[in-house]
C-alpha cells in the first residue's frame, strides 16, 4: 500500500491493554487489471506430540469450514525432536474460528498468525470431452490469455476407475483435448478456441493443433 496519511488516537475506556488505535489511509499498488489482490490470514503452529492420524481429520474439518488452504511441513524442533509445522490460510475474519478449531482438535497450546497479501488469477471452470467422458478443468486467465489448465482430480479418478485405465492417461488426455473458453468470451484464434498444454516443442504443438482442427 502507498500510504497517504496516518491517524493515531486514544480511547476513553479503561481496558486491560492500551486503548489505542492507529489508522493508515492509502491506495493499493495497481496491477493493471491482469490479476486481483486480496488480504489473507496465515495461522501456524508446530506440533511434535500428536497422533498423526489426527491430521487427516483436521484437514477435512478445516476445508469444510472454508479454509483457503491447509498444509503440513516437516520440521526439526528443540531437543532435536521431529515435528510438523501446521499452516492454515483463511480469510482475516475467520482467524478466531480456526484458532478455536486448532486448540480443540490438536495438542498445541499456542498459535502464531499474521496478515498476508496475495495476487490471484481469474479462474473459470470448463468441461472437456475425452474418450473417458467429460472432465471438468480449471482454467487460469492472465490478462485475457489462458496460462494454466488443470483437470479436476476427482473427475479424472472417477473416469479412470470406470474405464479401468491408469489415472495418468486420463489426466494427460484431459490436458490436451480441445477446451472452449467460457461462454462469455469471444475470439476466433486457435489459442482462444483451444487450450493445449504439456508440449515439448512448437513442432509437437503444431502437430496436435492440426489434428484437433480436423475433429
């Protein structure tokens, strides 16, 4: 943020902590509209004395509560004990709820949390048709250009089980099949009409392009 002015004042009520308030007024740095910026909260704790089976249960509950992400990192703690750094990303207004979850569901007796800023791309969900049925894919768009296409794992897993084929085959085909832009997008170029990923060279991409244009 580019700070324009700062205000500082004291409240009249007597409290256990200093009744002070500081306000920053400014403008967020521009991104040219290519991607969006937002503020998130990060909650962390290190644990070395908990049954590891609890982590899977905790992850399910945190995601059901609306966590943006949750992940575990192996760490080496004091007295040379191996432990786990547990991290939850969430909306700032949800910090208290996730703190309550961690204190109730884990063996931790202390947490750290902070506010972070992050940039995100526009995301759209599209459906591609494969030999194994329709697969939902998540498309990431930067400045009107598709930069990533990721098949949804659950769809690919289901299709692999139904057709008795390796999961990697379904994932690979979903990544290179013709993929239309969302219905509110216009455009007639090949890049606009098809999403192709995973090619090792322009020649390989051109070969698949010509094949796709015939179907």
